[in-house]
C-alpha cells in the first residue's frame, strides 16, 4: 500500500469505487480512505472483496470501509448497490468507475464475444455506474464528483489490445460528454487516461493466440521502469484530479506523448502501430480459449526469459500488495 501523502480532508463524504477489490481500484480506495472518506469498494468476487477490505483496514486504522458485491454489467445490480450505499453510509459524494478486464491477443485469435465482453464490462459498466450515480451526486451537499477510468489504449488503437482499446475509447468519450452535461447540476466528471502501471494486472489479464509470448511482452512492458508508472503515484494523482474537479487527466509521459502524437499526426501513429503489430507474436494455431496470466508459463529462451523477468519483477511485487493473486488471505 502507498506511503502517506499530504492530503485534503474529505471527512464526512462517502466514496464508491467499482473494481475496487484489487490493483488500481484498491489503491484509489486507499487514497480516499486516507482523506477521511467512508469508502465502499465494489466488485464481483465476495472473497476478493473481503481480502481487499482486510488489507485496507490494516493499512488505514480507524477507516470506515464497506464492500458491495456488484457486477457492473447488470444495471439492476448497480442500482441496488447504490441504494444500499446511500441507505447505509449516505451519499455517495464521490464515485470512481474503474471496473475492467484486459484481453491480450491478435484479432485473428479472438471473435465478437471478446469485443462484446470488453464493451459490457468497461463501457456499459461505466454507463450503468454513471447513470445510477448521477442522481445521488446531484444531491450531494459537497458537489458530486465522478471519475471514469479510460486508458491510453482509449486514445489510439493498440495492436493486440483491440477489445480493450475500443471499450476504453468509448468510456473516455462518455466521460467527456458527461462532464459537459453534468456541470450545470454542480457535478464534475473527470476522464482519466492512465498509461501502463505496475499493479500486477498481468496475472489477471486474459491472453490468446501464442499464450506464452503474449504474456511475455505484456508483463514485461507493464512492469518496465520508465515505460510504466508506479501505481501508488497513479492512484494519488487520479484521486487528486477527481477531488479538484479536473476535466481530463492523462498519466505517464509515454501516454501523454502518444496522446499528443496522435492528435498532431494520427496517420503517422497508425503506421507506427502497424510496425509494432508486425513484431508482436503471431496467432500460433488460430483461435484458442483465452487464459489468465497466472496460469501461463513465461516464455522460454535465454533472451526472452531475461527480458520478461526484468520487466515483470516490479509487477510481481505489486501483485502481492494490490490483491492480484488468488490467495484471499
């Protein structure tokens, strides 16, 4: 968990974080608890939520942490979760829509089902969360705050991450449109575009095609210093931007450079992505079921295994701290 920061007090406010049981969501919940918020973490897995709550309570003595079992793909479940939060804790005054999945595979190795799953989880999950949150946020005496977590993948089409990139692009557009429409009601909406972060997410990501090779490049880059960002700092910056009612936040120098380059020269960036696609792994036998990273052996071979081990070392440490492993203790 993060070290302490100088923080603005949000005592008396209630915050809800979807996808809050691990990774970035867990870290943002921690930063909100550090500011004095009553925090509700929502996710699908009750055991994972219990583990996450245990970690947060151990880190933030005296913090008020609740859990809500909720599948954001189901609007009725989201509706009931918000009503329960309001009845139990008041508010919510701050909502961060963070629930997501990562599928890593060439497009030839996946089908429409993977695109649909990504859209249902990340885009429609953000839609359901936003629609259910807004009535409560409009009533907040403190002025409601909503943040939707998109990605650098939502700023440009990243090869081998197309379902993820498409859903995150839609989420970013939703956030920016809601920012314009909700302002008159005193509600701020922040669109967040993180780059690669060291959260241990490679263990929960789903890989298709040449499983080991896809896992190798993704886990290496996701944990590589300079390319990826310390997730604790990312969580602090996202919470700070949400509290300060910023309209847009792009995290990591690489993500900001990609955003700028795509805005100035989109055709050149598309061609560069084409070059990147040619050096990424092939389909290796066509379509096969996606497999989680925790079940995949790292790539073999002296050079590839050393690169993967170097890049993922920090991510492996993060996996334990941020609840990305399967043990629920």
